[in-house]
C-alpha cells in the first residue's frame, strides 16, 4: 500500500526519524504531567464534579486539556494562556506603531515579540489560575464537604504557582516541538488532549447502547454523520480557488523565459483550526473572570449565558470564528504584494489590468471565498450542541474537536510529506499532495 510504504520511509531518514521521536517523547511527557494532580485537591470529587459539568464551558475546556482540568493537574490551564497572549499580540501588532516596527526588523524583532508574548502569557496565566482556584474552593459537595482538603491562602498560592509553572512548561514544550520536532507544538498539544479523551467517549457510547440508554440505530447514524463531517472538513481544508495567470515571454540573452499559463492557488479556508482555537480561548475569559465574583448577580448571569448550549454563546462563538478567519487571512496574505510580484515577473491575469486592479480583484476573490469557508467552520463548530440534544450523545467529540483534529493531522502529515519529497522519497499518496498550513503564533 502506498500510504503505509510512505510512513515506513519516515524511519529511513535519520533527521526525520529524530524529529518524530522528539515529538512523540515530548507529547508523552505532557500527557504524564496531565496526570499529576495539584496537592490538596480531592481528585475523586473533582472527577465526579466534571462528569456533571459535561454540558458547561468547563466540560468543554476539559476536553481541550485532555482531562487535565478535571484532574486539577499541573497542566490544568494547558496552553490557553499562551494562545490568549498570542491573540492579543496579533491584534496589537496591527494598531501599535512600536510593535509594527518590530515586525519589520526581521529575526531580532521577532525575538522581542516572542519575549513580550511570554511575559503576557505569564500575566494571563496568573489571572486564569486565580480564577480557577477561587472556583474550586467555592465548590460545595452534596454531603457538605469541599473539593479542597484545606482551603485558604496557602492552597491558593500553591495552586496558582503550580498551574502557572505548568502553563510555562507546556508553552516551552510546544516551542521545542515546533523547533526540533514535526508540526506545530501548540496545535499538537491540543490535538493530543482531544485524541486521548476519544477512547473513553467511545467506550461510554457503547456502554449506553448496552444499557439501552441509546438506540443502536442512533449510534450508527451518529457514526455516519461524524464520518461525513470528517470528509467535508478534509474537502474544505484542501479546497482551493485557482486564478489563471499568464506570464509574458521574455528574452534574456539567448534564453526565453515565460510564455506559459499557470494559476494562483487561494485556499478557501486559510485560517483553519487557528480561528477555532482563538475563538474558544476568548470565550473562556468571561467564565474565568466571573469566578472572582461568585456572589455578584450580573457576573453570574454572564457566566450562565456563556454555556455551550446557550444561544448567546453560539452566536458569539460564530461571530468570533468569522472575525478570526478574516483577521488571520489579512495577516498572512497581502493581495498588493502578490499583485506586485506578478507584475515584476511579467505575469498578469487575463481580463485584469496589472498593478492595483489585480490587487483589488484578488482581494475581492479572497473576501468571498473566506466568507464561505468561515460559514462552513461555524456550521461544523456548533454542530455538537444539536447532536447532543437530538441523539443524547454522551460527549462533545464533534464540530470544534473534529476541526482541530483533522486540521492539525493534515498539517502534520503535510509537513512530513514535504520532508520526504525534499529527500527524493514518494509522499504518502501517489496521487495528490497534502497542502499544509502551520499554526505559528509566535
């Protein structure tokens, strides 16, 4: 089989084999840390509590952390503070002149931006760690006990320091994967957390069927829907709009250049999982802040509105996804630069004048296809809410999780395939190639 042979070729290349082993080792270390609890927490009570929190934002975030949040482990916050810091830095770079200047200074400016992002991650991590700690201490068990054995200032400081250290360590592990491994480390850490919860969710589904809590026909129907969604996600993630480009013939010395027809590929969904991850990270903020003021009525009302099954949550979620789809596309793709490069190399689009008209035409096309891609991502992201209501599904593995899992998998496989092709090996598929897109928020 071509695919299996392609995967076998990975281990024939020392550099690629080393990168793969580094990636697997770091991910294994992260999963090990996700099982180490914070001192002073009743893990059994915490796990039982999160079983009842499946339909809330906390159950949603626990899925992203791979169960680290429900176990109150050292990686309870995961990489969410880093993602939030990256979002803020990306937004500030478009409006703050000093940061704009840093982006134009090359590698030295990029290092400064990375350093600022790390400091911002530290600040956000402190806020989220205190919010989570306040919430855990305020939980009252049915028998009158608490989740924390000895609540108080000493526990708060230990818990905050532990979670903050875990967040910075998770950020560092992600950077090591990006620099020395395969794929983007931050995306792979989130990917691993979601995948690790999958076997338990599948087991719960079969248990529900055996206990007559779910109809066998419904389980098969849900399976068909999930497979269809995976196929659609792959189709849209790989979809391109091809704009025809013609290069004029040029004679340089005795050689003739150009005189050929090609196309400019534009991805339908340039942001992919990035928009979804950014949106989820921002939606966790209102709930985190509300934990500081558990007795304030309007803060409690906001927290209750921002639950995955609420209409307000899904509308805000969809709006954020659309915003970040356009925002990320604007960051990574500049129609004016593309039009200028075409003009310099003697290329033009049939029926479109070179220069500014070409840039406007490309921008018009990108705006239209991005809107279609953003609507598709929104539809898939909110699907689990309605699947759960209709079919009583015992887990959230649907929309958002599927987008992240499929998107990260395609990116990682695409990067490995490019490494194979660069070293004169065949890719994983004889027909077609994976068109990767890598999440690098640094």
